[in-house]
C-alpha cells in the first residue's frame, strides 16, 4: 500500500505515519483556536477602546486651538457686554435697543444645594456642546433647546454653551433675535457660540430614499464627527434624538466627555415594529401599517429589528437620558433600559416647556368669558399625514348629521389651523377641502393656513373644544395650549395626550379620549353639553400648569447636575 493511505488489515484500520501527523496537526490547530478564542474575546474590547481613544485624542488635539479661541471670544464679549450695560442709561437695554437683561428671568430656584449654600460646581467654566443641527427651525424641539440653555446659563453662569448647527448664513445675532421673538426666551449672548456643520444634508430623508432609518443614522455619525472635528466639548448633549451621535462620543472619548440625551420620540419603537404585522393590535396604525407580509415584508421586519438592536446599543451609552413624555419613556425604557448599567441614573420624564404663563395672561377663563365662547371645535396641527385630519372631518360629519347629537351640533363649526411647509402640505389641504365637500360639511369647516399668533390667540379665546387626532402623539404641546386656554380637550386615546396631559385632576376629568370617528363624534357631544363647562375649563387650566417653563428648568437642572459634578471630579483628579 502507498505510505500516504490507510489499509485494512485483519479488520483493523492501520493508518500511515503521514496521515497520523496530519491528524495531530489538525488537533493542535483546534486546541490553539480554543485557547485563543477567550483571549481574543478579552483583547478585542480593549483594542476597540484603544482605537477609539486614539481617534478621540487626535480630535482633541486638532480642536484645541478653537477651544482657546472660544474662551478668548467669550471673555471679550463678556467684557463688552457688561461695559455697555454700565454705560447705558437703561441697563436692561443693549446699545442696539434689544432687551439684554436676561438675568431678570426668574432662576426658578435652580440647583440642589441646601440652605442657600453654593454648590461645589457653581463656578464650573467648561464648554457644553449642544447637538442641534436644526436650531433655527422655530419648533417645539427648538423651544426645548433654548429653554435648556437658559436654565444652564442661570445655574452655571461661567459655563460656555456651544450649539452645533447646520444653519449656514444665519448669524448669532439673527438666531438669538428669533429665539427672543418666537419663544420670548432671553439668553446671555456672550456665553453662547455657534459652530456651523457642513454635513447636515446627510441626515435629510431626501438623501436616503431607501433604507432611510439606517441612512439617516449613518448621516448623524458623519455629522457628529464633523462637530467633534470643530470642537470637542467637556459635556455633550443631544437635544434632537441622534442616538448614534451619542454612541460615537462614547467610542471616541469614553467617560472623559459625559453625555446626555433629550429624546422627543424614539427613532424606532416597539409600536412601529408591531405595526408591520397586520394581525397585531396596532396593525392598522401608522404609516407602515400591515407592511410586514410576504418576502419584502419579512426582510423589512428583519431590517427594522437589526436597526432597533443597534439603536438600543448606542442610545443606552448616554450617561443621562431624558424623555418628553411617559409614552416616550416607556418605549425608550424597553429599547435602551436592558442595556443600561446599574450605575447610570434612571430614564426620566422631563416635560417640554410650554408657553403656559403667556396663555394664562392672554386668555381669560371666567364666567364672563365662558358666555363669549362659541360652538367651535379647534384643531391646531401642521397639515402632515400623521395628524389624521381626515378622521376629524369624518367624525365632525357624523356629529352634525346624526339625530342623536342635534342639540349640541346646532351651529357647531370646525376650524383647522396649521402651517403649510411646501407643495406636499398644500396638496394635502386641497384633498381635505375635497373631503369636506364630499361629506357635505364644507360650510361648517374653516381652514386657517399659517395663521399668526395673534389670530391663534383669538381662536383660543372663542373656541369651546380643542381636538387632537394623532395616534401616539409623543407629547402634545398643542393639547397643553388648549388646556391652558380653558378649552375642553378631545384627544386620541393614545400617546402623551392620554398618558400625561388629558388626565383626571382630583378624580375629575379634564377632557375626553376617543379612537374611532364615532367615538370622536360622541366626545364632541359630551364636550359641548357639559352641565358645568367652566369647572372643567378651570381644572384643565390647573392641569396645564404642570408644563410651565419654570418646571422644565427645575427638572432639566435636576437631571443634568450629575454631569457637571462628574466632570468637576475628573478635572480635580487630573490636576
């Protein structure tokens, strides 16, 4: 027999020496792999951290000159600011006539120091980076950003706030002027600076017509790298919901740059995942309802679940996580909670600031004002598909046509108020007008497009009922505005309006919940035939005071103080 083969001799297997050597070599390799696998498992995480640290260190070195420039610019602007105030006959005005007395705003008893003693981090003078690439948009998310910066300035007056934005061509003065006029929020200009990103287009949905979730998340990583290339802050706070930017910060800087997230809504939620299945309880809800069937649907499910896993991993890395509502908190807790460490503080609800105080001043709620209210149902919402204006039109048509609601429906009107952002919104309004015509209610429905605030205030004074029809509205600032104005709210039985806003006060209702057109129609009837509507209006107004700017500031500082204390401790140890 050939030496390289195995022979059969008397029923026994007899292998050649070379074959025995090959078997021994294979066995040795297997043993080596088994020994190296645990070693690789232990070494790779350290290697991964080392790579991140190297890139992070390089970014800190590259941006050190800009840090020095910002520190010098802050000092220079601070001196100029106070010199102008000292020489001005009216110290609350700057030389250009603007209201510069930001300190007149109440401090809301910020901080947690006891007996009025200064906190150990009161003189913290580092740089806080606020990641908000659309800071000049003027929406509810931007109100959160500017209210957060104001609270931070009042609590840590020596800190410098840097906003990473993609709003090129808009100067600092123009942005702060709009903050003042749009939100009535006065800020301290010398300690605010803007760094302009060149990569914002990477997070636009139009950039990613396919695999939008993954594409925009990749875009947020590119944009965050752009931000850190400009400046590595001492504390990094994302106020727009870019979880992957937080993950990049942790990869690059670890514990040396504490991070915080304010989440307005989860990028992906368990409801979204469930809505793909047409047989689930939410299989008929949302923009992707029932799309999880067939091969394409199965692939979509798999893609979404993989994305949810990655989203959970990076989001859980944030040191502090705040959400805008209980609904958002529940979903973020389900996704990020299992991956968060026991040393990290719990995910907290910090309700967004609403202009409740202004509405309390501007809108009277009294027996006299109640006599002036009309049978007007008011729906204030952008003309976007998820706002579900069709449902309200169908419900209103059923309400005015049904003999069951004749008394309440007599003379009732529906007013739809909202902004129109472009051609898509304009077409949507046109389709809603057609629907109102088809339902034979066009004479009772009024559309107010891009109404100025004074007109909105007038409607809030005259309307009796405030309506919201969005499924799983993450919070519902408009609903709070209804309540602060004394309207009886009729809202979708889901999300923030159900869980946080239209809730019982002292065991008594402040409004009504509904899901279907028939349920909304019945709720309209109840809201317009209340035996004592003023009592409900006053309860609703009392309920709205949970969402003031003062309460937001108090909760914001309460949640973020740990970041500053941790940073102060690390700085002292370094020195």
